[in-house]
C-alpha cells in the first residue's frame, strides 16, 4: 500500500476524504475494521505469493486481465477480467500475474482489517509445492 500521508486526508465530524491518494486504512483515518485501496499492477508484473492473516478481501477489477494462482502450493488457477468481483478468504495463499505486457491491471480492494499491511505475510510457494507433492 502506498504511504498516503495524513495531510492529504480532510474532513471532520465522522467523514474523512482522501483526494488523489490510493488507500484508506488505520494509517491515515480512524478506521477500526476496514481498509480500502486502488491497486495497479504494471504490465507483465507479478505480485509475489502471500496470504492475509485473519481478514477477508473483496476485489473489483476495473481494468485488465490477471491470473490468480492460489491454494496449497498455489496450484489452483483462476483468471479475472474487468467487471469481475472476487472474494478471498483469510489464510488463502495467492500470487497474482498481470497477463498483459502492455496494459496495467487496476482494481479496488476492500479488506476487513484497518492495518492490512501488518497482517499480510509472504508465502513460500516452492516449499508448499514440495510439501504437497510429498503427501
């Protein structure tokens, strides 16, 4: 998540607004149970395998075409395009690929954690795949 400074957030009396930023979370508003961000994945880029500890995620794809590889060892595959809604349960490992070499993928992401950065951890996909193959 980008570091949107408090100076960009305005409002009072229970409503805050961030104009021109990319995220709202407990780092810049008084959020207690929710965060939201605009995510942009550059052309051809990959978001490395990770999982979200103890929070749900909902995504709305605005632009682009991505592939999620997910689950134990990231062996399941789902492709998503503009207009798709996604729900990711807590603890599900996933890696995201922008399938376009020329266009960014853009999505709005809402999470049931105000401090999602602290609750997102890397996932060792190679070790998990080895464990799955051994079982």
